[in-house]
C-alpha cells in the first residue's frame, strides 16, 4: 500500500477548493480553530484536525512530560490548536513530516492517509512511554494486533500469523466467490495458541464469527464493508507451510485487544488501464461500528460482551488524483463541524453523513 501511495501522489494539489456545503451559515458555539493551507497542505490539515479531536489521545499526552523534541513539536501544535480561536499555520508540522519522509514536499499532491501513517508510526518508534507502563502513547491509543487463522484444506493445519497495526485498511470490492460457504469447519468460539512479536505464546478464545451468506447489493455501509473484510472466506492456491501443498485455504481475520481509537482507511486507489485511478463508489458512513464478533479482548485486556465504536472524525477528498482537495469533519461537544483549511463552520450531522469518506476515526464507546 505504501508503494502505491508514493507512486501516485506527485501532482498539483487543491485545485478543487469547495466541498459540498448544503447548510446555510449557522452561528457556531465553540468550533475548532482552522488550519491555514500553506503550499497545498490540505492533506495534512485534515489529519491534524482529526488528531486534535481525538480525546483518548489527549488524556495521556497532556499528562506525560517525557517528550523528545519531535514530540514536543506535535504536542505544542495540537495543544495550541485546541486553545486557539483563530486559524493556525502548520509550518512546524510540515517540516517535521518532511524529516520523517522526504516525499512530503511543498506544492506536491500528497495523501492524507500516508501523512497520518508517517506521523503516527515515526512518533511511535521513538517509544514515548506512558506514566503507568512502557507502552508508547500512540500504540496505546491507536494500536491493535490483527490475527489471521489460515486453515489448509489439504492437512488441515492451522497457521496463525499476527501483525501490529495502527489503522485498518478496507478493500472495497469482493467477487461472488468470496461469499462461498467454506468447505471446512470454522474455528468458531475455540481456543487457539497465539504468539505476538516479543511475547510468550498465549491461549486466547476466538469469538464466533459473523458470516454473510450472500454478496451484499446496493449502497454498502462502512459496517458492511468491515463485515465483508472480517468474515471467513476461501483463498485459492494457498501454499501451506506445514504440508507444503498448494490448495484452497480458509482465512479468518480477528483483532486482538481492541484499540481505544479505530482508524479506518478506505482503499479507494486502484490500478486500471495501466494507471492508478480513484474509486468514487458511494458508501454509507456508519455512525457506529460493531466489532464484537471479531475482537478477542478490550484494550484493557478484559473480555467484554460487545465492542462498539462511535464516529468522531472523517476525512474526505474531492476531485481527482491529479487535482483534488482534502477536508475534514470533526465532532466537538456533540456538534459536527466542517474543517476546510482555515474555514470552519457548524453543520448538521446529515450533511456530514452524505459526504463520501476516505478515512474515518472511531472511538470506543464507554460501557
């Protein structure tokens, strides 16, 4: 995914300046401050608005005084943004982002998700510790482990690779074969041994999976896309590391220890006719996400009856790859705001829901 993003975002940016604004101007109560667009940095501005609105992040960040200089730069900017009433310039963050990855240069067409990943992953690598433990704050708030159970239909043996993640990237297209009923018995509500990187093997209970019996039709919601991605399905021409046979395998995806905040990135960029194009298929924004059937434990390490996330931030993109513009919707004090660079206005929830998402930010609901 990283290679794809680096290859395609290198043109003129921000030619499309005005997202859909169906609402008339409404007097705002306490809107977030705008962020000035410096040399086509709308992609970064939308990311910073959503990070500033991440309340789970701020409880830890504002209490912990052990920051490197880089972390102080991001912390100071976000703290200033949360207190300011006037639009603020993101100059210091632009310089920091360029240090993380030279691809982020002024006046270039850059991708919001790539910028988000660069900020989070590089800050996480430095290992800022929380006061109550050794886990970095970024990992604590956004991090989760994906667990995949591969069942070989020839053995049938199980292999269970794990991967630490900071965001969930959702494919948008599934063919009819994806929804065929698996030929072997699934690992429904069973205990399996799993080993995470740098940790001892542990036994965990895999919850009973939600299975879609047929391919969904019509306008799909983000919840339906998530259900499709996480449901058990057949994978052809699987090379089994146990019996070495090449056969059909059953893949079941799970999440170990749900994060406080779940970032969902829609994979809208795809290859077609020898070039990369943007998939403009419409999807219904889900205000809540139910991950109960795919999550083993809560972020506290405790088993819970349900895992529900609520939407608080949304990044949208208008235009094309060669000429487009990013803007964000953020929730503050139960009110939704459109943050379009330095311009911020209060909007109705229905206006936000109608906009087509690129990246969504969900916070785990309190029980």
